[in-house]
C-alpha cells in the first residue's frame, strides 16, 4: 500500500471541521427530522418512534485514554449519520485534562471521514498511536501522531489489527494481529458461511511488534497460538499474555497465563487457571503479575477476584476472596498497589488493594456506569495512580468524557447535552430469594401516572456473567423502548450475575433455570409491591442468556402473557454440538453433554415444551455463532406444532451482536408491537 506523507493538524482541522460540523448538525436534528416527517404526514410521533429517536440520538465514545503525565486526554468518538444511523466512521479528539481549551481533532485522513480507533499514549505523553483505515477503507494500519498533529503511517499489512500498546522504553509498539483475517475477531460478530468439507480451521490472533523508528512489523508469537490480552514488562523485553492454542473464539475459556520474550517469541506458561482469566498486568518493579480470575461466560465481560503471582511462576494469591464485588479492570501504581474497578451490586466502584497486606481501600462508588472503552467498569489511569479519564453515563444521563482525580472528575465534552431519556425514573430494588439478596432496576413509564395500572416486562440480561448497571442504553437494548410505550421494565441481576462476589456468580452452576429463575420471579413480586403494576399484564424478554431464560420461563409458568426471546437456547443437548464456543459450558455444567446429558436435559426448555401457553416472538441472526439459528428454529417449530401463537424472525448476516442499524430498529418495532398486541 502507498505510504501517506505526514499530515498537519491545522490542515486536518480546516478541511475536516466543516464536515464534522455538518455531521453534528445532522446529529442534533435527528429527532427533529423524525418529528418533521410526522408533522408532514399530519401524524404525531409514535411512542416507538420516540424511543428509537432517543436510543439512537446520543453520541457514543468508543475509547478514552489519558496520558501517563496526566496532562492530555484522547478519545474516540463515533460519527453518526442521518436519523442516528451509524456510519461506521469515528474520529479521535485530543484535549488537555483540565478541559480549559477546546478539543482538537487528530486524524490520518483530513477531509475524509474514516474509522480511527485503538488510541495509545507513548510513555512520555508526547505521541499518540492509533489505528486508521485512511490508506484503504476497511483496512486499518498503525499510525503515530505527535501533539502538533503530524501523523505518520507505520504499517502496511493485510489483516485485523487491534489493541496497540507502547513498550515502556517508547521504542516499540505491540499490537494484536490476525493476518488475512476474513472478519473482526471474537465470537460476537457474524460468522463466515461454511461450505464444502468442514474443518476445524481458524485464524490466529498473534502478538506483533512494530519498530517505531522504521515501521517494521514482526509477528512474535507462534502461528498456532491465539493471544487475547497482553501487557509489557517494565524491561521492554518481555510481555505477559492470556493465550490458548487452537480456535480463538472457543478456547478463551481455557486460556493460560504466559510470559513471552519480545525478541524470541518464546512462550512460557506460568499459570493454568481453574476458571477464566483476564486483564494480565506486569508490576512496575517487574516482580509480579496481576490478573482477574472468575467464572465468566463471555470474553468481553470480565468479573472475578484479583490475583497476584510471581512473574517467574508460582502459586497465585487471591487478594479479594469472598469480597462482595466483581473486579473488572486493574492497574499497578508506582507504590506497588493495585487500582481496580469493579461492580458492587448494580453500582460501579474503584478501589485499591495492597498485594503485600491484602488491605483494601474504597476510593469511589456510584450508580452510574464508568468506562474507558471496555465492558463493565473500567477507567484510564495516569502514572500518578490518582488521575483518570473515562466516560460516565446513567439511565437519565447520556455519556460524556470526564477526567480528573478519581471520583472528582471534570466534564470535558457536552456532545449529548440536548438528549433526554424517553423513559421515566429508575429505582433500584432489593429483594430476598432463597438465601440470597438480589438487586435489580425498575424503570418507570414515560409520563407515569400513579393513579393508573401499567403492564410490566421483565428484561433478563445476557451472560449470565454480567450485570445491569445504570448506563445510557443504545438501540441494542430494545426493551428500553417499552417505557415510552407505557410499560414498566424490570432489569434483574439474579444469581449468576456479577456484582456480589464469586459465590453469587457461581450459584447457578449446574442449576440453569432453577435458582436464577426463582430470583427473577421474586423480583416480579417485589416490583408488584413497589409500583402500580397490573399482575395480569406481565411480559418476559431477553437476549442470549436472557433469550434462554425467556424460553425457559414460558415453560415453567403461565404468569407471563407475552414473551420475546432473542438469540435464545431451546435445547442444551443439541446446542452443545451447534455453537462455536462450547468450551464455556464445561465450567457451568461440570462435564460435556456426552458425559452428563442429564444435567443439560433438566435445564433445557425443550424438555418442558408442552407446558407453554405464552405467545412468543423469536428473534435471531442467521450467522450467530454463540446462540445459533437452529436453536430459535427448534423452539418456534415446537410452539407452532403445539398450537401456541408464535413468530420467528431471522436477520440476514447478523451475529450475536447486531451490526446493521435497520435490523436493530426492526427488533425494537417488533418487540413493542408484540407486547402491545398481548398486554394492552
């Protein structure tokens, strides 16, 4: 590929700023365009149109990073098109951490909107590495820009680049690289079609290093090893990584902890965990490695206890045993303590733990969602261990970028100041179920009238290794359109969820559909006591694990008068051989389906299918590797055969997470229409 010459920030701003201003103007007018259309047709905006306009209105921030010297903050901002339809383009902005001057644009592509992401600060805070497809649309390359705005292209590769990170000496940038990748990495994206002789073939995500001076890229790790996460050692000669041989999408669940020689690529396994591990970090003195271990059901969704072990190998020490939180992010400080972010109930939290004494100090806790780009609570931390940058959002506050001392942040952006929620107030509910204290959220209808009775829809989160927090929803959270249409929505965090420690997260092992579903039903009872809800107008929905729980729920009770099952699992026995990530099932069920079919059968909705009376809409993508289409087809086919009202909608070339805006909108419309037709 041709090498683009250096680009000056002044030119980038003068050429691209008018286009970004136009995009911003379109963004601000999106809801207005829908309203204008309705007025032109002499029709008011419907509740579902109001909800869609709101769910697509907010600008999203894909990543935030603060420089080590705490002086500068960069972030990646998605660029929307008309009516909230995402363009797939994104832009990088740079701001002083104190927010005293306006953000500046950093780009490798002046005058043309491109996809730019993967920001990483150099150790001295004077350069910013990032990924951009400026040279060729759809093919990202690694660039480095200085604070004056000069951007230099370093690589010319074919494949998928991700997660660049500078070596501590500033001479090298490492990145994850899948050469000739046919798609982005991870099991959430649409799977490629398979025809002909089917083999267990895969593309490995290897660790590559790029020499900053020459731009030379060298793949370091072996061709049969898949690297998930990594961190540099302070000597810039070694790295630590979570990795596994073979299929990357599937084998994350059995990944081990390795140290890697940056020059030789030699990998040494220093820990084979009992469960899943994530967020490996080398201590600043080079002596220790920290990581998170716990029962996790999805690669991006991290939660567990904090462990530390000698970098040379040895027995890890659990620093947070029996603590009532789920750690999701880590950083070492110069004082050799560990700063962590975690979920506590439905809240986000930041704290510190001293590996030498085990002493834990609380730094911050709040009901809002905090993120620097990863799933679950996380921040970007400066070298002082006290200053951070992040996005903050809540159910009633769309995301913005903030920076400052942890818990005392200053707002840097106001991109979403005009976006208001299309739902009512949010209340945290707590209830007892068996011996557990369970938490969830109750969302009130828009324009709530306490004198009226309202229908309620229970929306069960995916995972189960996850937890609902008070964050601004996007169009993917289709159930959040329901309050605009006059519904209460209950968002429970039943056993198996993050936020209450490992014992709670493991409480549904070999018990899918039983204790966790009792928690959900107890939550419905709590909601009925807390708000004017009509007990005869209850609905159930969810996606992934929530889709499974919806299919399960309608086989266990007739309390729900309508259901929408998204990407669910109908038959755990057949599912075991159909999905692309079967390794996740062993920790939850104890053995494979071939060794213990009974434990799978007892938790399969299809086992109890003849009990279903609830009208059920079934939604799924045709390229879903996590919860394949045949599972939804099997459930729909059974209901149809048994005379239960049902519909099946299969979306073309969608994976477990939908990528096409029109399909996301269609899910919202269909879900609201289905509940309206049965609960009104």
